[in-house]
């Protein structure tokens, strides 16, 4: 089996772009990725792509060129981007193709995602009585986690403070201003213990990545950034997911724990080998839980890590160097690929003001979302 | 008419004395509520009416549709949403009532009650939802 390399990356800035729909943001990202790779659209042999709310990805061939390629649409909730990448990597590993693309894009309306109970197998009363809100789930989940692990609510504020600090240094981020801890902690509550600075917002954006076999990547002559592994997992029994009218008394593991374990095994590495990590931070609590679920620190050590600055850009394990979802917002289809984009930039050493020092060699991403899916990648230069 | 529960199959009876849960006859797994579509493996059971708060959050802003309760931003009253652990059964998502958000404690004992979705609605038009209150 061939190693898979990421030979090009493109991004449409996240946030709000009036007058440009989600699909066109996807096309923008693809063109940037092609230019970054130094190839033409005609060189792309296949594509996997998806969006949650901006249409079928394959229709972008009408803008990019009718070259007749295989273009498969991916619809996998919050793991859409991760799954597209996963599928693209498999197509190259199998030897069937030499070079292809994974693309994700989206454009969501303002405000929290609206959801229909029936789509989740729930009765109408669940929505009518006021339970059909993702924000409640995040609040209730991290409330328990903080309680079990003796973590203060200020831990959440520290995550947000870091996200905005990093976002201020990131061209593709949406929130580009720092916010101090005191301001964060005094902001209006949304769903306790999470306040308005601790949630990401639905947003817009797009990312395209060009993948190639090792042989093809060498021909292209750029930095060799290997996709060591790309793993997607669904939830085990006893996990705690969104829109659950009941959860089991007997608690179980998480999709992220499964994905992380498999990814480290496949890559022949451990958490201690990772130089930079992008972890799902739908809200500040998610980053805290994911630091431990991915194996980077024991449950309960997160507050100490944050106070000591260990996850800052110049820390022992920089986390969410572009400000994550908190600073970039969350266009569902593009979000997981943004993490990989950021890692490609970091491994190339071209991240400018937010560059992780010390010439990072290994980079980790983890995306998590409804209805209990998690996707992990590990890159190595 | 009088006050009515928000849905059939939510409570065991018209006095709203217990919630209806679902039990898988093969595995014994208990969950809530009853599935929308009937299934030969699933039987209804009455859930325990006392439990403990496992976790909670507070709904601080008025929800959008499909929320059917009072959602006027000027008068919106935040409500507590908890998971209540019923021993040997499951944890049920439920509002808490009879206490302020700042007085909720994980581990506190609570019991089932029913509350109007809109306390300001006329008494004979009230729609009742499940909630737990401190013991």
C-alpha cells in the first residue's frame, strides 16, 4: 500500500461572507488548493466532498470543469470533512488512484442550529417542552465533567481566552480580537456553565485538500507531509450524546476514545509523540474533555495544563493553534478539514505569527459531533 | 377539559403519577420515552418517581420553534434541565421545578411532578409537562 501525502491545501476564510454561497466558497478553496499544489483541475483524478447545508458537492464540477472525474458526496454530520478525507486516503492507499481531493464547505444561518425532533426519532413533545437545543446538551455534559474531575468553571474561560488569542493571529479565523479572562467570565450565560464566549457559532467556510500517493508527491517536489492515519469511529454503549431524552445509568466510553486509540495504533505512535493538536472545541468544555479523551493528559489535569500554558502555541502541546471552532466558527462540512489544513500549514512552517516553534514533525486532529461520531488524523513530515 | 399532559404515553395515567419508560424484553435495557413506532421487543414500564440529579444546565434564552412555551424575550424565565438518575432504571432528562438555578446541586434528591408549560395560560387550557422537584 502506498503512503498518502497531502500535497496541497486551500481555505476560504471562515466567518461570514455576504454574497458568496457555500458552494462558491468550496470552489474558492479548491482553486487555492490547486494553485498551492501547482497543478490544474484536470490533474485531479477523483474527489470526495460534502456539506451539511450548502448542496451536493459534486455539482461544483460545473464551476471547476467537466473533466468526468469520480466525485462522491459525503454526508456524515459533523464528521463529513473527516469522512471525505478518510475515503480519499483509502482510494490512494488501495493503489486505484494517484491524486485526488477532499473538500468540505458550508454556510449556515445565524444562531443555534434548529432541529426537528422527528428527525432524531423523538416525539414532538420533546421539542415543544424545550429540550431540542444542542446548547443544553453541551452545558449538561461539561457540568458533570467539571464536577467529576474537580475542575473550576474558570478552566472553560481559559480555553476561550486562548482560542481568541490564537484566532487574532490567524488569517482564516472569524473572531480576530483577543478577549481577556475577566470579560469572558462575566459574559451572559447561555447554558450553564457555558456563557456566550464559550460557544462556537454556526458559520461559513470551506477547505480543500489535495492528496497524492508517495510517488506522485515526490514528483511534485513539495514538502512530504504524510497522512499517517485517518480514522472515523461511531459511539460505544453508554456515551452521552446530543438530544438524549434518557441516558444509561451505567456510563461507557466515547467515540473519540475509540478513534484516538485506533489512530495511535495505526500510526505506531502515542500521544507523547505529537507536536501540535487541533481538537474539537464546539464549546470550551469540549476541548477540555478531548484533551483527556485523546490521551494527551489524565482526566482532571486540564486546569493545571491551561494555567501552566502547556497548550499555548509555545507550550509543550499546542492545541487549536488557529483558535479552533471558538475563533473560526463551525461550518459543519468544512470544520474537520480546517483542522487538517491548519496542521499542514504548521508542519510546513508557514503559519507566521501563530507558528509552533521547534520545527514540529507530527500533528493530530480530532473532530467530534452529532450523533456521536469522531474522526482523527495524524500527519507527519 | 382541565389541564392535559403534553402527550399521550408520557405519563402512566391522567393523574400523571409516573413517567412511562421502555424496557427491551430481550436485554432488559430501560430507556425513555417509549419509541414512536411500536416494537415487539419493547414493553412500557412505569419509571421510578424518585431519583437524584446527575447533571443539569440552565436554559437562559427563549428557545426557537418547535418550543411551545412562553418565549417572549422580555419576560422569559430561565428553566433548569437536568438528568435525573432513577435507581436501577435510567437517567431521564427533565426540567427541575421548585428551586432557583443557583440552588441546584448534583446529587440532590428529587421527585416527579407535573408543571404547566405556560403558567400564565388559563387553568383549563394548561398543557402539563414532566418535572422533578426537591424532596
